[in-house]
């Protein structure tokens, strides 16, 4: 194991000596300024076009979504206006609700009127029939 560590250290030392022997590169004093100008120009161009990578335009997508929502809501409004337009006042609305919920399938219990005019309910449950318990 120690031999392997020594080999690694020798290779690192040799690599460092080779790097030290290379001549140092000199960059132009304006190199950093030019790179930063190029980056700023790319950012400005991307911001002005309103796009993200791949040419995706956010403003165009949001505008299209807004138009689709408006068309959908207008379609819903005009298709449902016939049902709402049939009720002209509050008494009409109350009558419509009474008709909608008056069916026997929605009643909690059913009271019927017999031919004598007396109310009768379920014979199994005296509370429903209106008869006192005995």
C-alpha cells in the first residue's frame, strides 16, 4: 500500500515539475474587458428578445395562454346563458329551485295526502306519520 502511495506522489511531483517548466502565458490586458462585454451583449440580446434557450419566447406563450383562457370563458358564458336567462326574477328562481328539489327521490321522508285530506307517512315510524306513540 505504501509503495502505491509513493508512486502516486512521484507522479504528482513529476507533473508539477513539468507544469513549472512551461513558459507562462501572457494575456492581453483587455482580455477580461472583452470577455465581459461579450457576456453583457449576449445577456442584453436574450433579454430584449424575451427568450430563453432554444428560442422559447415567454411573452408569446403567456399571450397565447391568455387568449385561450378568454375564449374558453366566453364560450362557457354564452353556452350557459340560456339556462340563467330563463329566470327573470327572484320568484322565478324560487319556483325553479322548488321544482328541482321537490321530487320524492330527494325527500327525507314522503308524506302523502289520502282522499280524506289527512296526512299519512310511514306506518313503521310513528314520528313520520304524525301519530303519537302508544
